[in-house]
């Protein structure tokens, strides 16, 4: 019979598995290390395995019928749906005789104030004369105009509607330098105000 030595292989094994049992701290450290190894091995195995390919099922004819095959077949056989024809949109226009008198009056008053710029008038004073007849959006554009650059000095004729819509009117107003084409719109408050102008 061989004599067991306290320094043999069995003694080495005993010292390894008995080391964690000698104190609670050693046991906790061993448990954390073992748990970390298990998680690491599990994560490595999952990443190496990768994603399994989609299963392919063969039909009666032997051709593969999978998710990808069914999708491509369905999209290839689908016919485009045709929408019903839509009539082209055209702006509603009214006869020139339907132009509201208030819109013509606003265009005339605005044009008179536009052409009035005596010597020494500042831009602020000129814009103040136009403000009661101008939309809030357009008055900001007029603040950058220098009244000294206005070629006209007076209105020479009556306003005349050239295009009438339910909520807007284009009005020609003659001056001593050019004919203004004034756009007058009906605002939410119900009043008519100037929203732009150009040379006719």
C-alpha cells in the first residue's frame, strides 16, 4: 500500500476546494468569480452561435416558401391601385361688377397716402399714414421703404377693379407717375386691407 503524503496530489486538491470555506470573505469572492465565469462563457457562446437563418418550408411543388419568398412573390403580383381623377383646382373669380365698394375705397385711400410724402416727411410718418389700411403682415415690409423714392405725388383717377375673388380684389389706381395695382384682402376681422401692390 502506498503511503499518503500530506504533500501529494490529493492534498493539493483538498487545499484548493477547502480554501473558500476558511472564511466568509473567501466564500463570497469565490462565488463572484464563478458567477462571472458562467456569465462570460454564456455570452461568448451566444455571440458565436449568431442568429439562426430563417426556416425555409417547401411547398407541394418543391419550391421554397419562406418569409422572404412569400413577401417578394406577393409584392411582384400586386397591381398598382389607380386613384380616381381629380379635377384641376382653379381660383374662383367673380365678375368685376361684384367688387365690394369698401375694397375699392380702401385701395383709393391707401394709394393717396402712399403718394403723399411732402418734403421732410420721415419713413415712420409715411408708414403711420398707411397703417390703418394695411395688413399687419405687409406693414412690416413697408417700414423699409424710403418715401423719397416714391415717384408719384398724387392720385389722378378713380380706382378700378381688375380681378375679383370672394376674399380678395386687385384694384388699379392711377397716379401722376404710374398706375398702382393694389391687392386688397378681406381679413379675419371682416375688414378690407391692403396686402401688397405693384406697378400695373
